[in-house]
C-alpha cells in the first residue's frame, strides 16, 4: 500500500492546513478572531464596569443624574477607532487574497483541468512545454492524484451547472461556473488522502459529489502518471465482457483508450480499478460494487444519468469481470 493511502484521514477541518493557501486562510481566521475577541472583551468589560460603578445605591438620591448631550473627544474616538480596525482587517484580507490567488506558477507545476459534472469530477492532465504550450496526456475521474511538495495549478470548469471545488485542508472554496474558467493552486506538504466536497447545490446528488485528492510521494506519482497514459490492458480472459460492453450504449458515454469506446458523457474507465472508490468517491471500488452499479445505478445513486441495461446475472458477472480488469 502506498504511503498516501496508508495515511488516509477523513478530516475536513480548515484548521489542519496542509498547503500554503489553506495555511493563509487559517491564519487570517485566527487573526480576525483575536482582534474581534479583544474588541468584545473591551466592550463587554466597559459595560460591566459601568453597571457596577454607577449602580443605584440605597444612599443615592433619586434625582436624575447629570446628562451629557455631546463630547467631541468621545465622538472622534469612536469614529477613528473602528475605522482603524476596519483598515487593519482590510490590509490583512488583501494580503491573504494575494497569497491564495493563482500566481505565476513554477516551471515544474502540474497543470490539471477540473470539470464538474452532475455528479462527478473529471480531471484532464497536461504536459507543459518550456514555451507554455499544453499537451493533453489523459483524462481520469473522481480521484485527483498530485505529487507531494510540487505546485499544482487547477483550471476549474463546468459541463452543466454551477459546482464548487472545496478541499478545506488544501485551499479555499472556488466556484465552478459554466462558460467561465476559474483557477486554484496548492502545494501539499505531506502525502496522504485529502477529502473535500462540492460546496454549491447542484442537484439531486449534490451531497454525494465528494472530492478525493491523493497526494503521492514523487516516485509513486511518476509511476501512477506513466501507467495512466497507457491504453487499457487487453486481457483475453474477459473477452466476453469486453464484447458485451462494446455492444451496448456504454461506448457512447465512456472512454476506454485502446478500444472503440470514445464517449465523453460519463467518466473515463481506462484504468477504472486504479481508483480506490466509485460513485464520486462515496463507495469502495470492488467487484460487488461494480456488479450492483451495472445492475441498477439508481440503487446506489438515485438520479444517476446512467440507465440500467437489464442484464442477466451471467452478463452482469462478465461485465463486472471486464471492468475489474481495467487497471
């Protein structure tokens, strides 16, 4: 088992920052919390003091106390004081935005295009030449693999409605908007699996549109990248399942490189079993899940756009065996 998978954590805490943008957001939160806590304590302390100091005593005359109708020093103080606080908060906010926004990336940055679909994520990996030209290497789905300690530049797009890409431990929430490209970057310090969530309501299965970012040590990432660029393995023992897959409408929706399946509507399945999870990372990827998914996707994901093909039990076993060979 890789180091990344061995250190899986389900934490979604923004306080456990694992990259510079997330750390900047966390530090901003604590700074604002400190400033507002000081203001709260001073204000409440003054109120409590005044209640105690100027309380009515038994020996106090019931006469009305002196009335103050205006004080220029007090008016100036409570105008300048809040203005200074707002100005300081504005400066630290600008500093944080500058730290987390996409800046000029180093030459070795990994470039990935993220495409949000109802209800799954598509990833396009690119190779960038010294001149800045990008060449598509391959497409995959739902599990985003990135290398440890290397800048990752994401372009965020949508194929249908507004989604939102949010992995709290890596960076802030960025909307994924149809017809518009947004950007996000991070550089993860420690290998592991970092979880996230689509943070913009996008339909029936919004709650199950999860994110899974697998951070591999450099050597493991290079091996994964090399394997993902290869076509699907031609396994003779799953010939029946492969022919069944090719005879159905599966080839119109899914891509399996090295076969005639070149659909773009659904996830690329070329190396399906290289993923630990299925159904937008909500379910373990194994033969039982594949069998149930092919039998009737709506049992596992109500509202899914994949239909049930009403296959027999024998056909289901052959199809699941073929899909299980895609490593």
